[in-house]
C-alpha cells in the first residue's frame, strides 16, 4: 500500500475535504513502466481556476 494525497470530487480549496489522504495498492511494474517517488509538487494554474469555479457556483 502507498499513501497518496488527492481528490475524488472537485471542491473549493477552502473546503476541509478538498484534498484527502488515500491508500492505494502499489501496482506491479513491468516492461517499460516506471515507478517514481515524488518529493515535491506544485499546483497547476488550471487547477486553481477549477477550484474558483466551484467556489462561485
């Protein structure tokens, strides 16, 4: 299992559950697949616009 942070439904960023901790199974990689460990992330400008659209609705 691996712990990830993500969303399953678009909510305003100020909403308590807009991002959630999710447990996922680690898949078996094969062939030309690549498994990476992420140490940092950023927010896509389109993502901020989606959140603003949800807040305005």
